[in-house]
C-alpha cells in the first residue's frame, strides 16, 4: 500500500492581517465550516495549521484528522502517545574534508530555525530528544557524504537532525536508514548564501520498521516578519526522498518559499510491496512572488499488493 499527497500554496496578493484568529490546538489547525450547523471541518490551507514544539499542545490522534487520514495510526500509538527514548544512537559517516557530524545540545541556536511540528508524532519527537545530530558542511569544493543509521532497535525513539550548509558550500548528502527502528524525528535544513545542497533521504529499513519523519526548510527572506530565513540568497536546495523498505514509512517534506525569486526542487521515488505503508505529504508554500518550485514524485506497488 502506498499513499501520497502534495499541496502548493500560491503567494498572497496582499499581506495577511496580523489580527487573524489563530487555529486552536484542539482542532489541529483545521477550522469548522462557517455555517456551524453540522460541525463539518473541511481541510484548510496547510500553512494555516497549528504548530507547536510541545507535544502537550496536541490532542490525541484518532486517525480522523486531515494530517493522519491516510495513516494506520493504531499501529504506531507508541510514537504519538508514548514516551520516546531521546538519547543518542549509533551513527556512521564517511570521512570527507569540510563535513562534520556531531551531537549538539538542545540549546543550539539552529534548532527551531526552519520549522515547527504540525502534528503530535513530530511534536513528541521534538519534546523528547536529548541532543540533536548536527551535520555541518563547509568549503566551496563539491563533495559527497553518506550518514548511516542502522539497527536502532525495537523501542520507540524520538530524534532531531540539523543539516547546515555554510555559505558557498556544495555537497550531496545521503541519509541512509537500514535495519530495525520505531522512530519519530524532525530534520531541519539550513543553507547559507549561495550554498548548493542536495539532500537524499534513503529509507531501506527492515521489514518491521516504523519511521515517521518531517523535513523542514525555508528559503529566502520573509517580507511579513522581516526575518532572515534558513536558506540564504542564491542558495539552491534539491530534496530527494527514496522509500523502499520498512513496514510503515511516512516522510513529509515542507518547504517555505519566503524570498522573492526563491527556488527549490523536490523529487521522490517509492515502491510498495505487500503489507507496506509508504506515505509522503509534500508541501511547498509560495509566500513570496516570483518563487519557483518543481515537485515530482513517482511510485509503484507490487502486484501482490491488494
């Protein structure tokens, strides 16, 4: 079984009002229809959804929420409602000049600069991790690095990863996942000025693995809040998701195009065999005018799938 969805928001013609009512946590950011007669809650623009780094701000997951309606939520309640192990885990990486892989404290200023959870599993991971895995890339020469996680075990785990490409750096980063796992995580992608980064997320988990992950990136300068976002001027991001192994794999890339002329490319490939649930919810938010995005996801299911 496989599932996929994609949403692109067009830039607003006028700035949004700062007095607009914020959606509530209880509604998971999905507001009731204005007629109020039947309690009908249609799917809203994703950028309007409630977001918080605190798991307590989200209600229990039932599977009826718009963000969970495609997912077999009863099969991973330990990741949405249980206590997660947020300790460090084994990581292997190729040794490449200009690339460092290290654990950093939750107080690292890069944490939270690219996005925030929109659902309970993501917030549970954010509330649980003890240290974040920081992958930092520098140097103008082109390079390729592979970071591998293998055999994280059968216990429910929460994790956080920071990927930072320094100004003018160039790299292809491959995130390789294999073996057993029950993992909920968040990945933040930060690019400096004129950085050129390709991130490949490769899911080759074992047959019983469950992996729920959200990748956040923001490109350009936000005209509404006037803050510098996490991808600098003239930076280029290519994001590639390849999902092949695992029992349940849910990868949600989210890119905010906040600067005039900002640009991104999102690619995905998945192949579902019998008994697998492979899901990706892709979101590109065109906040600024003249921003560009290309999204191409292709998948197939085995003939043995029902």
